[in-house]
């Protein structure tokens, strides 16, 4: 997926800035950032989002010591709603509520809520690095969904890479080796639901703006989270409320940084940086929770990462092939 920049400034400049903004007022340190390429800037924001999501996972794990994961999901959704509604109303007013795809918004919000619930449960019961590594299977599930439900043609090379990726999952799970934890399957469910939500977003009518999509997700996911949270509700302490507030803010900020990264940089260039979450999760798990995943977690994660990078490479070639071909041609071999 390519990101276009129709309003990009000339090389070395950024819209709205001039040399008068630096040097004379002591902002010469800003020059390298202003002259950075879109890829570097996009990569920076993606790394910020990965660090943010990893910190949020650590806070979820801390909260899970006193609160159920469904209640933590509610706090996360509520924080997103409190931030999203004022922003949407300020940017688009009540027009942001106009939609011609309410069933798809409902399905997307339900998939997102299910993904968040599975993810928070997995984080609560698994080492951070293990839960993170399993979520790298999102692209593998997207291949399955594209082939089974979206009618897309998937050829043997991507099927082989997908099977190799799921072999990496088996290396992490190791069923029958005495190390299997059912929470690993819940983490796998998170990846499946995220892939489902992404497929639903892809199928949204073009009339649905990003603001509308985000606003309805914030409202509906919060609504979906209320019932399960009430079933397991426990009065949170002041420290729990503080951690939950910080968790929500970091989660929303990480999501915003991720969107900015993909808007600024080429998706094919910045997407691999998502795997840095495994490094952040490993370090946080080690220093905060004294967690050290075994070697098989990293071996399996390596297999998954290699397969998903290959799938992304094949999709990128398929997307760019028509643009390089002066006349219609058969799809590139897969």
C-alpha cells in the first residue's frame, strides 16, 4: 500500500517553514529534522507508536494484578471516546456522524473490541514478548481472509509463506511440549480479530471519512465493553484509576503516531519497523516484570517475521507492477 504526498514540499523543506524560523531564534537544532526524508520521519513516528503500545501493554499487565481484563478494556475504550468525540466535533462537527455503512461500523467495532479483549487477556497471562510475537501473525490471517471472503487471488508463493508463518506459531506454542498455555490461543485470536477489523476497514465505502470511522469505533467499542466490564466490576483504587488514565492516553497517542507514520512515510518502508515492538516488549518485560522468554519464542517470532515480510514484498510487487507496465498484462507470478 503506497502513501501519496500530493502536497509534499520540495526536498529539504516542510510546508509552512522557512529559514527565518531557525538560526536567528536559536532553533538550528531543528534543521536536520526539517530536512529529513519522509521515510525517516515516517519511521520515527512508527517507532514512537511501537514504544507507546509496548508501554501500554506494560500498564495493562500492572492493572491486571487488581482488575479483570474486561474492566481494563472498558477503561481503554472510554479514554479513546473522551479524546475522540471532542476532536471529531471540532474538526467535522456533527457531519462526522453521517454514515452510509452502519452495519460495517458495527462489525468493525465488534472485531476491534474482541481483539482488544483477547490482547489484554493474553498480556495479563503471558510474558509481554510472547504475547507480542504472536500478534505478528496479523498479515497471515489477512491472506486467509482475502482468499476466503474477499475473493482475492492468492497464489502458491504467498500460500507457502503463510504456512511457514503458522509453523512459526507452532514453534512458539509447542503443543505437547509441556510449555503450552491456553492464553497463547487467545493471543492468536487477537491477531485474527485485528485482521478482520482491517479487512472491514478496507471494505468501507469511500464516502466514509477517517474521522467517521474512528468516531464510530470509539463510540461502539465503548458501548460493547460496558456489559462485560459490569459483570466483573471491582472498585478501582486511586492508583488503578491513575494507571488506567495514563494507559488510555498512551494508547490513543500511540495510535495517532502510527497513523502519522503511515501518512508521512511509504508503507512498504515503515511497516517492517512494527517488529520493533518485540524488542520493546522484551526489555520492558525483563526490567519491570523479570520476564525472560525462552529461545523458542524468538525462533518462532523470526519465522513469523520472515514470512510476513515476504508476503508484504510480494503484495508490493503486485501493486506496483501495473504502474510499470504500459499496457494491461497478466498479474505478476505469486
